[in-house]
C-alpha cells in the first residue's frame, strides 16, 4: 500500500470512530491502534490476574462462612475478568502465550496497587471499597470504547464489579461499627489504601503520555485528574457515613467547585512502585510465575489426554 | 516434550429457551469437553445461560470486511424487497 492510501484509510478510520462506529477484529486499523489496544487490554487483564493474589492471602482466614464465600466469588470473578480481557486481546492477533510471557518477564505492567501487602482482614474491606471503587470509575467509560471486543468485555466486567465494591464496604462498615479494636483495624486499612487508590487512577494529566490519542480512540473518556476528583467526591461521604477519617489533613470541601480539595499525592512513591520497587512486586511475580510453571505438567497432561481420546475415537471410526 | 498449547474455542450461550445462542467470547481448553466446563465457569457464573455451544476457533470461516462492498451492497438498491415499496389504497387494511 502506498503512503497516500494508508493516509486515506487512516482518515476513514478516524471518521468511523468519530461517528461512534465500533471497530471489529478483522477491520483495517492503524498499527498504532492495534498496539495501543494490546498494551492497554493486556495490562488490564494482567491486573485482574495479579489482583487475585493479595486477596488470596485471606481466603482461609475469612472471619465467617458468609465472608469466605463472598471473597471466593469475588476472586473467581477476577479470574473471569482476566479471561474475558485476554480473549478480547487475542482478537488483535496476539497469542495468550505471548501475553503471559510479557507479564512474566516484566515487560508488561499491571496495576501498581497490587504491589501493596494485605496485612489484616480489614484490607479485604478496603480493597473492595476503594480499589474496586476506583476501578469501576476507570472502567465504566470503557463500556463505550471504540474497539468492539473490549467494549463487550467491559460491559460484562462492570456488571459484576458492583458486588465487589459493596461487599468491601460492608466489611468496613461492620468493622467500623464494631469494638474499638475493630474500628481501629478499619481506620488503619483506610490509612494505608487511600493514597495508593488515588494513585491507581494514573499520573496527573500533565504527566500522562497517552491521554490525547487515547481520548480520540475512546480508550479514555475522561482525564486521570477528572476521574480522581470523581472518586474522591464520591468516597469521602461514604467514609463519613461509617465514621472513618480520610487520612488527608488538607482535604476540604470547596463550595465554589462543589467538590473536595485534597493534599499532594506522593508521586515518587507511585513511580517507585511502577518501576518494581514496591513492597510486594517481587513476591507477586514469584507467585504468578510459580503458579504458571508448576501448572505446566497439568496443562501438558490435559493436552496429552485430549489427544489420546481423539486418537481412540478415530480408531473406532475406522 | 511437546509444547502444544491448549487451542482457542469460541463460546456461544443460549440465555434462555426461546432465544438463540449468542457469541459470548472465547477461551482456551485442551478439548471440547473441557471447553464446555471452562465456559460454564467463565461465562455463566450468574445464571447467564441454559445451554452452551463450543466451537474450536480455527473451524470458523469469517467473511472479510474488505469485501463488504461486493457482499452486502447489492442488497441496498433492492427496495422492492420491502413491503413499503408497494403503493396500496388506504382502504386496504391489515396487509
């Protein structure tokens, strides 16, 4: 194809997106569109998969059967969300194994929030309430993104995510209304998860490198700073309702903007964690790679069994 | 050892009797039986279905969007295939 033909195709492509048409796997697309989507969708899938690890820590120690079944169901959903997203990503011509390799070799990133430890049961509450809350704010606009398979996967993810946040808030509520020690656990979890949750919505608009192009492709509908503000404005009253204090002395209602002003975020910490120096980066990757490698014989055995069954069937047919 | 990876399967789910099977997504499995079992866990955790079909992805032949012109445009100028093409007096009811 000549350069002019490609320019022409690109123009038609941008116009289709502008008209809110969806792009489907076999449609022509600019190489950059494909690459950007593979990057974002696989990061998203990796985050779901790694996100199971901090919560897995508490399954056997959940305080009641009710909490245990809910936590198990939530973690199973996360595995499911990872699988929806991987399969959507594969429609762009990348294989599942390439995607796993990118995660396991450290080439691909996942959400930095999962590199923080879960040290008490209250962390299960804080993760559901704050981390899933922030994720929902990020994900709802993606239900309208331009790439069809991604949008369809996101619709399913968002439908399921709301239970995650509600079960988390319920845990926090129960602890906050419990004994002084239980309330302290809840407050301590909020103290530790609040700032990482704000960081989770991404670097400030001034520092965000992908925003403009992503807005055009509807991979992003609102800027990181807008999403963060939305998260803060909706979460602060929820904390007040259960008598917990947001760990930010500069947090103040701004009557003029009808939203909260908040203190400075420690972006050095964010970049340290992204670069691999968070409290649990190594532990998470070790668990993930370990699960993959130790499961290899199971995958091979299943494949060998399937082939044997197939052969037997063919012999009988003769 | 063989390095054969589990193939990709396309999953179709009937959400309730009376409706058709609809494409839900895909997943990897060693064989059709495992694809069915995995599809149940991945796509029907909340009563989304009463029946599942699995088809190995490589067995699907898809039309090429680049040929959409010759495939689908000929239907566009055949207005006589639609009931509104025919002028009938108002007195004729229910037709």
